[in-house]
């Protein structure tokens, strides 16, 4: 029988490999699995630490970008209505309602028009061609129903006004307005000829 303190020394561990009895093989398996588990736990802890540090850096970068965007908005005549305010959005599927919060960086007003402002500080997400960004902006457009969206690319110091030209939104309104005007003109012409 081998004493446990002999196993824990490097010579004791190496001597286990030389011995071939069943108890030693079981002990070697436990030590190997323990080592693997220890390295896995260390790897996860280190990975989480670095991910946390990246998240902190992104947060700091985002806050700086938002302050820079706020200065630009005020300098260019935009009135800030809301800043980092959440609004509820409800989606109904069948009889079930799903409620969640939607948050924009800014809701602003200029020249009688409201805009949602989205500030992006990363190169990839700052383009409207990015699928996640496009979906996020479309969600804002539908939820806030603003005149447009201002997308700030703080990486390149660019801003863009984004508008979604959805034909079924505008065409129904325009179509209804045209028929209303035609109807009103027809009535007016009819009354004119009757007099």
C-alpha cells in the first residue's frame, strides 16, 4: 500500500506510472481528471476575467462616444427630449402578449421633426449594412415612429440620417389622401355645375 504523501510528490506520481496494479491506475485516473478539471476551471476564470475587462472598455468607450454625440447634437440645434430612456414595447402572438423594454441613446427634435439617435463606437456595428444594426434601427423606427434616425459612427466621426422607405406605410396614407382629395374635388365640381 502506497502512502498518500508519496503520491503527491513528483517522484511519487511518476512511480505510480511504473507500478501496474489496479489501485494505482484508479488513482492515476483521479489525479489526471482532477488536473484536467483544475485547468478547465482556471481557463474559464481567466476567460471570464478578460471578457469582463473588454466589456468595461466597451462601456467606457460607449459613454465617451455618447458624450461626444450629445455635444454635437446641441451644437447643431437639436433639442434632446430623452437620453437613455427605456420604453415598453408589446408584441402579441395569438392571445399572449410579450412586453419588453427598448432603449435608444437619444430622442431629439429639430425643425418640428423627431429623430432617434443611435451612437455606435465600434467599426463593425456602425454601418447600416450590418444586419444587427439595421434590425435595431428598424425596431426603433417602428417603436418610436419618428421622422428619421440619426446614426453616429464615432469611430470615423460620421453621422448619417437613416430613413426606412416602407411602401406599405406611405402608399396607404398617400393613396387615402389622393382619394379623399379626388372625392372632395368631385363634390365641389358637382356643386359648381349644379349652380
